[in-house]
C-alpha cells in the first residue's frame, strides 16, 4: 500500500477503505508518513469531503491512537458537554454543578484557551490552589464526591489529533467540516459518557460564522456518534454577541457563581437550561424540554447547585469560600470606562472584536506560550436590542498593564454596531438537533 495512491484516490473523490484509512493514520502517527504527504491528503479532503464511512473510520482510528478513559466505578448518568468556543462562554462552570445537583455526573476533557479568552482550565485556574485532575483516578475520586469530573487534556489521549491539528493549522485546512468533526468527536469518544451534548456556537465570535455550516457540522458529528453507538445531541447557540456580561477568567467565575445564586444573564441562562434539559431528557427523567425548567430552578433556588460548585473547588485544592467572598479571586489593579461615541440601538456586538479586546490586555493567548493574566477582563454593559445614548458608558476594562488599554478601548467601540431602528432581542438558542 502506497501513501501516494491514497492521496490520489482522495483527490479523485474515490472512497478509501477502512484498511487504507487505518494504514495512512497509523503510519503518520509513528512518523513513516512525512508531513508533506499528510498535508496533501488533508487538502484533498478539504476540497472533496469524506463519506460517512470514511469519516467514522477516520475518527475511530484517531480515538484509538491513544488512551481511552472509562468510568465504570462512577454510578451516575454521565454527561459530556462540549462547546466549540466563544467569547464569554462560561457554560461548563455553571452547568456541571447543576447537573450534579440533578443527580447526574459530568465527565469531560477541558482545555486551555488559545485566542480570544481563556478556556475552562484557565478560568478555574484563576482560583488560587486549584489543580485540574490529570489522571483517571483523580477524576473518579472527585467525581464520586461532587458529581463533577473535569479533566485536563493529556498527550496520551488522541495524540493523533494533536499532530494532525498542528499540521492543519499551517496548511489552511482548519475550516474543513469533516476534519473539525473528527477532531471533536475523537476526543468525545475517548471518554466514557451516556450522552454527548455539543454546543456549536454560530456567528461573529464563533468558528462557524453561519447557521448552514453549523448545521452541517452538527449533522456530521451526530453521524459519527451514531456510528460509534453513542447518543449525541447538538445545540446551535448564538455568538453574534458575547455570552453574558463578564469576560476574562476570574470575571467569568464570578458571573457563573452569580447565576447559581439566581442572578443569571438571560442569554447564559437560556443556553445552560437548554443543555441541562437535554441531559434530563436523555436520562429519561422528562419527555419535553420545558418539563426540566422547574427541576433546574429547584436546585438553584435551594442552593444545592452552588454547594456542588463550592465542594468541587475545595476538592480540587481551591478555597470554596470564594462563592461568598469574591475578594479571594485575583482582581485587576486598574479600571477604565468606555463611553459610546455614537447613538442608536445595538444591532450587533462583534464578539470576536470584544474577545480580542480582552486578549490584548492579557485575558487570552495570541500564542500557546503566552501567559494569561487571570485577573484582567471586560464588562459589557449593553447588549443587542439596548438603546445607547452618545456619551453613555457601554463597558469597563479591568487591567494591570496599561500598554494595550487604548487599543482595547477602540476595539470595544468598534465592536458595537448601532442603528436608528429598534432591534429585537436575539435568541440565544438558534436550533436544537437531536
């Protein structure tokens, strides 16, 4: 079997066999296929797609390139929630304790952020002493106590994905739907769960800029899950404005805690509740999503969900008292206010621009080597549909280093798109695909 023949076959839109896909990927993993040949294959895939059979085999071979994690000793209905990423996306921090309070468990890999703002790991690591579980035994121990099992990515889990993604990043093949789907699902299938719920962000601040491409990605991921015998549900959520009001790592911990105290931004609440309702439905506790609202309200109003977060933080080495005392979290030394230079109704907030405004003051990473400043961030005060007067305050920037603050301020001003006519408040959930 020659690699050049497999590249030619994909170039000519012919379907590769299971054996051919396994051979290509396994030989690349051990270094017998050079990057230039894999690059050619990835570009051929970018233009010619994959069949359902190819995609399933490609994903399963990726999954099997490293360790898989089973949780036979956790006696709970296990939920693996994944987001494709967005600005102000703190859903996991809120959702995991809610699911725990509802009698379920969260088992998922969480990552560090690269780009706009930090990932889930960065957000939790803004808590002094907090250590993410790095082994299966650590995750099981904490998940059995708290119902929350979050684990950092390991080089031993789906190592092939890391190698291929690095190549995609420098060969302009990142925006390929089958390659995105296989990258996400290979990691989801490597971790045991009873249901996988995917939050696919759509819009300016998301990887998927329009709903048709997002639907196609959702369809392909469900297709992979079905082929692998796993239950997959997808939520398409709006990222044409940041989620919630607070952006930045410690900031997002605070807004998450506030939601668990019943003080939820409307859009964040809609996303979290929808995913929790889908989990309840998958477990068989409800038949219609609306039946879950009362159950979720109950665990928030009773304080049970908040106590689960407190317990998880404490079990992970942090000070759980921070849920009642935010001074335990790092805080930026300086603040600057941003005032609108125009008037009108907010029709859009360019989430990517807001994310970059946070990143350049230290809330995110431009490169993998960059250090995140957990204390810094932004607060936006106006959302889509709101009226803004000229000279009215629209945001606050919390910073330690003044170097890029003026640029950050200008990015926020540019992010706000205003119009004369009143705008309807957007939906946070665009579609649910089961």
